[in-house]
């Protein structure tokens, strides 16, 4: 088979102890038997490790933070596109998705394809909207309430029993065992991400996760279930194993079918000793452990690129159970000249 040439731009190059999905997504795309892919990295910080992984990323450009607005971002992407002729752009961070969704039509006008959730899908699965999501789609979710200031903690906690989870609107989740920890965690997370903050009931059980891809019409293109084997102090999986759990995959199919989810997603759930599933979070993009799906027989990064190109993708019907992923640290050696070039010219 003659491979097709393709240029894919992607964010999420911060392959650190709280890794972004960019590098595992890139590995999946480069594993494709159909595409000969040039990878363009889009970086927010000059020390994102993926910038300097030249065996994976062909060229990197600095882009403005989403807070700069879609117009500023689009202007920068247009400049990059004039040089690189991007075919597909895949953003990998929750906090940037809204900006890219707003710009998707303009990106299409300059020849760049995306495959993102709709604004409605993005909003209704938000942590603060999870109780309404559960009611609408018949999915069990933990009790949760949203607060908009530190002063609301005491009155809100009357409806909960410790321990509880304190969650930021985009990232970070900590557990609080008493009022003092609750206040400290709210201050810490709000200082980083602002309000609102979500107070969520702690459900006893085992955390299980699913990486999935929806075609936007209600079909699950692929889904792989995983249980974390090793968790960092940031709550991130450092090792995990694929599971045989038909009920979990059926629940994923139900959510994608009802929401007509468009794009990648990660479901975070608690499986209770009574074999009930509580949905605790929906991340609206492929997770940092997505390369496990590739290793288990479902190349979801490649499938996402094909969907962005408007191609028909046959749904995966199985994956290998017992496949393990283990992350590791690696000292990447580069030269100060590369850092200087990126700092001066915003591209490398």
C-alpha cells in the first residue's frame, strides 16, 4: 500500500508528570499504515518536552494561550498554515477546546480540518452540569454542587459527608477529609483555575476509565476500558491495564448514542462493590493514556484523523484484554541553541 502524505498539527506536548495527550496521540498517528505523516507541534510553553522530540515532532510553533481569544489564535494558525499547509488540527487540552470549536469554521475555510465536539456537547458534560447530564441520559452520577466563592463552602457542606472531592472547572481534583482541608483545597484550585469549584460526593469503589471515539452520528467508533494500576500524587495513571467489562462498554455506547458525541472522549467512572457504575467525569478529548488503545488493537488517534478528513471509519469491535501500559521518565538532551531559537522566533 502506498501511504498518503498528511500534515497533522497538534497541541499537548507537555509530556511531564501530568502529561498532555499530544505525544501519545502523535505516536498513534505515526503508527498508521495508511499515512506518511508530518507532525507540527503547537506549544504554549518553551519547555514542553515534545518540542524537542524530533523523532516524533517535525517542527514546532509557539501559539497564544486560549485566553487571548479565537481571533488572535486564528491569526497565528493562518501564519503557520501558510508555511506548513496543515490538513488536520487536533487540540488536546480541555481549556483550549472552546476556542478551537469557535474557530473551526474559519479553520475549515483555510483548508484545516478538525473533528471536535459541538459547543452543546462540550457544555452539558461539564463537571458543574454533571447532575443534569445524569438525569437527562439516565446515567448514575455522584451528588455534586457548584460553588462560586469560598464563603459558600460551609453552607454547601451541610449536604455532604466527608470525605468529598474538590474539583476545578478544568483540571485538578483533591480529596478533603475535614472542613480545614476543604477550604485549603478550594483556595489552591481557585487560585490556579478560578471559580466555579465543584464539591462532589465520594463514591466507594474502584475507578475505571474508558477512552472512546464517537462519529457524531451516535456510533461508537472505538472504546477501550482500563483500570489504573499506579496513580501519581496528581491522581494521574502511571500504569494501567485493559479490562474485559462488557457492561462498561455498553454504558459507553449508550452515552455516545444518546449524545451523538463527536470526537474523542474519556469517561471516568467508579465501579461499586455492587457492580454499579457512577460517572464522575467526562473529558472531551482523547486522554494521555490513549496509546494503550493502539497497543490493544484500536488506533483511535488514526481513526480520529480519518473522521476529520471526512472518511468512513469502520468501528472497532474488539480489543486485547490484559494489555499493560507503564510510563517512565527519560532525560531528553538538547542544546540551548534550540531553546533560544524557539524563544526568539517562536518556532523550531
